[in-house]
C-alpha cells in the first residue's frame, strides 16, 4: 500500500468526518445491497450441529482459524457431544484434543467451566439471551452475538434472537472493514458495535457481519486490499487511499492504518470471545 498516490476521485465519498448521518446511512444501504448481491446466502464458518457445539467452536476459535477449529471439533464432539458430557471430561485429555487451536490451557478451562455451568442449569441447556450468555464463563459479548446471529440465520427452534438482545458481531475483521468503509471510528469493539447499530438496519444485524467477513477474506484483506477491482470502491472512503484511513489519523500518526495489526487466512466471526 505504500508509495501509491491517494487521489480522491470526483463523486467519491468524502472523509467520513465530513459526511452527514443521512449520507452515511444512504451509503450504507448501497453497501448492504452490494454485499447481499455478492453473498446472497452465507453459512456459519464454524461447523456445528447444535447451539452448544457452536459455542464450543466459537470459544476454540479465539486467535485461531476456522479451518483449524473445524479439524478439531469432529473428534471433540464425537467424544463430548453435549455440555453434560463435556462437564465430565478430564482436563488433560481435553487439552490434548484442542491443543492445535492454541491457548489450549485456558480454552480447556473455559470449556469445562462453561459446560459445568450449563449442565447445572435446571433445563441443562444454553440460555437464550445475550445477558444470560455473557454471564457464562468464557463467553463475551461477541461470542454471545455469534450464537444469537446463528440462531437468527439458521432459525434455531425455541430461540428468538431479537427478543434475546441480538447485537452485531464485531471481531477484528468486522472492525477493520467498518473503519475502512467509514461506518465506524472506534478501535473498541463494543463502541464499533454501537456505531454500526446506528446505521445498520436491525434486520441486517445477524447477516451483515458475516457478509463483511466473507468480503474481507476475498477482496478487502488486511494487508493488501484489492481496491482497484473492489465492487465497493465508489462507496468506500478508504478506496482512494488503498485501504488506509487518514481521517482517523491523530497526533501525526495514522491511528488505524489497516484497521488491524493481524492478518488471517481464515478470519472468522469469533476470533476473540
Ligand atoms: Fe476495502 Fe479498498 Fe474495497 Fe474499500 S475500496 S472496501 S478499502 S478493498
């Protein structure tokens, strides 16, 4: 990205700092439409057969690719298919099973604590609201939103994601894309989620982040966004700057160069809890 001129073409979106909320909302609508055409259907990248299994896979996906998690979970789920089964698992064999996902000590402890808490619930099942989910050990706001988004997209029986407090999944990649597209300004995922909630229609909250993530894999990668061939170029204030976000520069430094210091070959909606 270095060394290339940053020329903002006529008719291109201005700096998001100078854009009205109405103009940003209209631009967002166009972005939503383009992404919907590019990715009319999306699937949850983490393989699972039950809500519990998606929760386990999401916890394992912290700082790990979907592909690695998807290699580990078939064996894990065949041995421990439910919270009740996992709650009885010895620590050492569990750590061995999930070793390749990294941070296996802390992930194993989080899985056991979560499984035991879920198994001790009267219904022995996962809670179905964001407030209750984040009360589980190892479950943060993003993981809870991953579950509620999946409930909405996959139409899980007995789940009402919107009544349950569905928000917007914001991981590293969603944050990077949101800042490049001038839809959010903060580096704090919770604030990015709040910023997105002011412009993204509620009926898009479940699917919009997944579309962004797919788009971030294919076109708007962290280190080398393909701006010249990007279908969002005319809607993206970072396009003429090759993915940089000069409107976020502070104290002589660009606060958010690419929106992320990490690059992932397989970003997922759950790379931190
Ligand atoms: Fe990303 Fe460039 Fe497309 Fe903007 S124009 S969304 S920075 S690839």
